[in-house]
């Protein structure tokens, strides 16, 4: 009897190899290989689609009629590029309890209220649990079809029979295909189930949302290849003890991949936050030294955030550097520029940095605000509460140009803006704004103008 051959598959990129690798030769990740039988993989790779779409001339394809339909959730529609695209496959990831199922239940309710047929297939919860969530969210008048099943073929068949416009799978790691002899959540099962859903969506013009669990590394569990198979990938982000939820795109075939949606978790579910700047700065009247307001761009949206720093004499031989919500290596780099380019010495000082509200800052426009917050705490001098500071700090202490973001600060009552020199030519007309502009070229110049008046 012939022995079944074994194949090792990388869980991150799907790379296949006849032998085990400690480090994947394709994506470079360590300890990501799992063992599978050759028979299992052949079933996945050779299985033909049960759907056979017709060949159509591209010039005859109508892209205007029912191309998108709204979810009636403004932040979600904004992230999706204007609404749900027909026949799209959307992957929603996030930590347990962050609000994925809540958002999808609200979406299912709103879509059903505009006359679309919705099938919510849950393989993790019973029908009574789904009804309890619907009642808790106070979603009355819903016409949602529900199904509690783990068999992906039966779920797809139910969606076909009921002519669903929107199919929601909660979650992709707990459904399985009867054609694959392995447990739910394995690489082969996740890949095969996603492939079936993709074929179903494209062949029947049905939009499909699937929930993906998050690993300890912060990525969607299962092979990385499922992110390449879907049309849109969205991640829920939040900090512990924070009611804010940020829905961030990492891929979108139908619009910008830089948009974000901001939500607040309440007793009645997720509510849209149309002005996150006002929410994040609601306690700024109680600020002291070491606190700075900065503007960052999230997609096409300008968001004002508060950055706090605490500098104090160290009791350790090696001073501590702690950063929350801001990249640690860049934080250390900014401290080095402060030490080199100004008269502020930090070599024997512990420095702690925090971005208020649980926001994670990735844009370099916050560099100058971080530097000013540290210097303010070190010198024990307050920065005026109506001042906003924007700028990227280079290694030589220079301040670089930025995109437009002054109008958002003016709308929230700020009276003074410290920005890089020659950045105003990139702004819209600000002559009618009641805000004083202070242009600077170097970090040393900024420190002089801000702390030596």
C-alpha cells in the first residue's frame, strides 16, 4: 500500500515544501510550517468550482445598475468607498469581543430595511443567541434570515435558495467543507471555504462578509493567501479600557485603502463618531506641561489628537524610554535629535510618552509634537492650550513639509498653528480663518519660539 506523502505549508504565505523549514524561504517568517497530507492539498487544488459564470464581452458589462448599496452606517460606507459592492468578498478581522459581530448584525439589519435579502450564517452561536443580540441592539423590524450551521456547502446552498443579496459568515475559522478531511480552522479548510465563497459571490452577484479571527501576532488566522483572495480586508483596532473602535482598511479593490471608520461602543451597539477630534480632545481644558495637540491624517480625514510626555530624573543607570501609541524606535530617534540639536539634555532622564484615547499614531507629522511635549515636560513650561503643532523631524533637526490640515484645527477653536516653513502653498485658502500661523524650519527654531517668549 502506497504511503501518503506529506507536504509542509506556511501558514503566513501558503508556500508548500516537501520538507520542514524553520524559516519560510518565501515570506521569511519563522515557525510557520504545518504538516498536511498530499491528498488533502490535492483535493483543494483540483476541486473545480460548482459555478460556471457565462463569458461576457467587457463592453456589455453594466457597472451603474445596483453596483453598490448602502449599509446606512456612515463610517462603514466611507471605509467601503461608498457602500457594499455587489458580488464583493469582504474580510473583517479583529480581536475577540471588539465588535465584529455587533457591526455585522447592525449592517444586516440596515440592509434588510432597504429591501435586500440578508442571510446571517453563524457557526459559533445558536439562533437564540443571535436573537438575543438583535434584541440587545434594539433593532426592530428586521427581516434577517439566520442559519446556524458549520457546513459551508449547505450555507451556500441556503443562500442560493433564498436568493440572498448579502451573506454573512461568522466565522471563516469555524466552518468546514465536507470534501476536505481535516478539522475546521486548518489551512486547507480556510482556503477551500474562502475559495467556495469567492466563486459563489462572483457567480451569483451576492455580496459576502466573512469574519476572521486574529492571532497573537495581530494577523488574521489562517494562510495569508485568503487576504489575496478577497476584495476588501478590514481590521478592528482598539486599546484596552477604551470605548473607541477604529475600523482600518488594509486592502480595497473598489476604493481608497487609506480610509478609516471611527466608532464608539455603547449599550446599543456601535455608534458612528463623525468628529473623532472633538471626542479625543474633550478633556483638554485640564492639560498641564508635557501636553501637545497634533493633527494626523487618516485617509482623507484630519484627526486632532493629544500627545503627552513625562520626563523625570532617572533612578536607573540606563534611563527608561516608554512609548504607548507611538512607534518606539522613532520615539528614541526623536529623543536623540532633541539631545543633539537643542540645549535640552535627556541622557539621565526617564521619558514616558502616551497618545491619549488609545490611538496608534503612524504618521510622521506627529514628530514635532512629540519633541515639543518632551521638551515641555523637561523644562516644566506649558504650551498654550489653543496651539496646534505639526511637523516631521529629520535627523539633522530640519522640519519637513506636510499636507493640508489647518481647517480642522480652526473649526475646533485653535488660535495658533506651528507648521513647517513653506507648507502653506499646499493648503487651501486659509485667509478667512481665525488662526495665527507660525512657520519654522528647524527643531531648534521651534523650541526658541515656543519656550522663550
